C-alpha cells in the first residue's frame, strides 16, 4: 500500500512538472520546416509574428497551393491559422525559440 501511494504521489508530481514546462520549437536563422504537434494551440501567423518579430514568413501547402504570410508592412498575404498536424515552412532572421504554450 505504501509503495502504491508513493508511486501515485510521484506520478502526480511529474505531471505537474511537465504541465509547467512549455512546449517549444527551436528555429535556426533562415528556412525551417516543421510539423506542429497535436498539443500546439492554434495561432494566426500575424499573432505569431507579433510575439516573435524575428519570424519573417510562414507558409503552408494546402489543396495543391501554397499559402503564406510575410511580416512586412503590417503583414502581407494570407493570415493562415497555424494548427496541429500540418507541415509549415517558416523563415526567421535569427535563431529563436518559440514557446507553444503560455
């Protein structure tokens, strides 16, 4: 019984540690290709660029066409919704870490 209780307490404490650590994506300067995990909260490209001005553009291929948003002149292009289980291409002007969970 004591071992089970210790295990339960340990499991609960690990869960809270994991929940407190934000998910993140490390991006290098230049072109980055990645797929968003299912735990990523959806965000519009314009919101992402507002939080991370180092992001220069985000694009996705859907229905055989490429849609993208460029961080210039207040935003140019299609303000795509960045969501899970899709492949994205993102350009940055420097290496950054994007935190996916607030």
